[in-house]
C-alpha cells in the first residue's frame, strides 16, 4: 500500500486503527477516538493473542466471540491476505450496555517478495448505516409489486446498448419512488466521461462502446439488489442514478465506481464526472432536476482534481445570469452595448506608451458594466464569440482611422475564429475598409489554441504575416510545451503571462527559466511583452531582464476608449520625441 492510498484510507472516520506485525505476532493501536475506554494507550504494542482475548472479553457477546476469533485468525492473518479472502467482517459489539454493529477490515501494509510483513486493521462503527439500509430496503420491498406493474407499460424498459434502464423508465420509477416516500430525501446524479468525444475519436468507436459498457456494468454491479435505487443510461456516455440522500452510501458508490474505472485497461486517461442534485421539492420534474445535475457536473470539467459537483443556489444564480446574457446578447450587439476599452502598453526602457491592447466590456442596457470574465466563456461555448470578435476588430479599425492613431493596437483572436473559414479575408476587408496599415494590428492568439492543429496554424499565421500583420502568442508560459512551439509557429512577439511573473518573484529556478526565454527570444528576433505587472519589484525585474513591452495596473488600467485618446493627447509630446 503506497503512502497516498494509506493517507486517503486514514481520512475516513475509523474508531480504531491497528498495525499488526505478522512475523513478531504483535499488534499496536495507532489511532483511536473515545469509542474505546479512556485508559486505552496509543502506540502500546502487545502480543496478538493477549489483545484478541482481552478484546473479546471486554466488547463481544459470548455467543459472538467465535465468529470474530475465527475470522481474525490473528496468528494466520497472512493467510487471509494471500488467499484473497473477504477482507472485512461485520459483527455486533457491546458499547455502554447496548449492541451496535461494527466492521473490521484488513489491508496489506508492507510486504517483501509476496510475504506479508505488516498489515493494517481498521475498525468502524456502521450501526447507523445498517439501520438506514434496512429501513430503505423494507420500504422498497413493499414497492416491488408496483414496480413490476410499471414494466408492463409502454415506457421502454431497457437501453439496447448497455442493458441498463432507459432514461424514460428512470423518470417514471423515480417519480413513483419520490411521491411514495415523502419522508425520504433523494439525490439525483449524472455520471459521464469528460471529453468522451475526444476519447471516441482517438480510440475509435468500438473502444468507446467498450468503455460505455464497462461503466454501465459497474454501475449495475454496485447497485444491484438495492431496490431503493434506480439507475439508467441517458445518452452516449451519460448515465443517471437516483438513490436516497445518505452521504456515506453515495460517497461509497462514487469511490468504488472510480476505483473500477481506474482499473479499466486503456491507453487514454478516463475521467468520470458526477453532477449531484438534492431533491427537496417532490413535485419538481425530473428532466429539470437532471438539467441542474448536468450544470453541477460541468463545474468539474477542466479541473483535473475535481470529480464531483453539487448543485447549489450559487450555481442557480449563475445559470440564471447565463440565460439572461444569452437572451440579451443579440440585442446588445445591435445596441452597441459592447464597448471597447484600451489598456496602454509601455516601452520597458523609457516607460512611454508604445501601443495598447483592445479589450471589451458589456455596458448592460446602460445600467452596469459586465466583466469579460463573465460573458466571454459563455460566448465561447455558444459560438457568439465569433461575432463579438468581429465587432471588436471593426470598432478598433474605426478608432484608428477616426483618431489618427499611429501606435500598434493588439486585438484578441478567439480559438473559434482562429480555425474559422476566411479569417484572413475578414481582417483584410476591415483594414482596407478603414484604410489601416496591417502593421498597426497585433493579432493575439492564446498559446493553448495552438495545440489543436499545428500545421493549419502555421499556414494561417504565415499568410497573415505575409500581409504584414504582427503575430503575438498570448499567455505564453501557461501551456505544456511552450518552447517546442517556437520552432513550429511563426510569431513576432511572446506575451508572458502574469502568473509566470508571480512564480519568478518567489522561485529562483523560475527566474532562470524566464531569463533563458528572454535571451532565446532575442536571438530569434522576437519581441517580449509582459502583462499583469502590478508592483515596483516586478517592473524592476522586467527592466533588468531586458524585455521590450510591459502592461499592468502599476502603469495604467484598462480604460474607456475616449479616456485612452485623451491620454494619448496628453503624452503626445513624449511620444514624438
């Protein structure tokens, strides 16, 4: 057992944790709660035989002692582990005059050449768990006859691919369970594979189907015989599960399903994501409940360490805001509510303005300003970002013409537009329409967007460079193979992300890497821009490294277009020197 597995195991709520030295036939109590008597001593090592007889006499009813004695076989614990026998036993234990159910489990802790040297013995009070399970089972035993009637209805019973229940059947039986047991709170869960489309594309449809059936088989195996639960396949890689909201049971189901999928043999990573919704209103439609569980699941995607998302009122508010913004986005574009802000860029040596980055803010119905961090991710998902991008480009070109701006202006190109047909033609049409020198537009592409199709990107960027546009790789340093990209992708500028600068201030190795990047870029003839500079210390470091351009709050924040033009007028004497 590795340290990580051991640490996770010990996070659970055990009443006692023992270490057994198989060779020396001794046992040591390492962790306990007040479950045991107050005079219990931690880290005290005693012979296995003495421990067992003393434990039996103190806690176990006489007629149950042989059951525990035979299972533990403490003198032959190695044989239990090697023979792969049941590693747990449930037994009755006398606590304060009453009988409660406890569980013993045993794990291999240390071995050498397949010989068990030490093992871990853990004890847990599961009285509440068993009582609740039996209550649920009793309730649903009474429902079996009604469930069998449902199966004769027109609702399709089984999914053809997996053999699980269909979504329609889950809805029907789930509704019956909720309304027949108003004293029980249920949880509805969705289970799906993150980015299954990519898995299917790379591994092939056949292997994708095998994975789907593996998940289905394990869900069925984990829940079979649990009549209080209903489960089925929704579509593709999406499954649904509804069961009583009992935290331990749900956690156990998820943990065991994740363990099963981790053992699934595949060359590609598989991440399961669970969306959870606690049903508090028995009259709420299950299709609406499922939508909310899906929203909760989506909150996990993109986060490698997060598998479970629980629907909350905060997510409800987020969903409401998202719906409102989507509903109003078309009208907002027509009403010119998307306003251009400029953040000045400065020459590192002279600290004079040498350009600006065009950003967008949503002046929602003239009432308040909405940050791009709220609406940009939403528009990237629904595709509206391509139209918003074009709106920003055209506004910038218009400003350059109307205010005779002779400094380079950076505009952002979203991933959706990067691979869209006719990107070059769209931008060329704009610069021709407003009589803008292409060399005045610096086109910023995020580093992460380069990985989809490097060959296509090479072609697109070379075409744009040939038309005299400046190409900048934005957020440099946030991807996984930044340096290797430089030999393949034609760019004029590297824009180093602010998070990288934060590391540099605290870590000498990061500083060495940044110094190397700057020197290498200078040899390649690339400009270095650094964004997100907020302190004097950061600015001094950037100056010392010999970077070319800097932007950040310490010099100037993003500002409305009219304020930027006024700033240019004020600094015009310095700019013309």
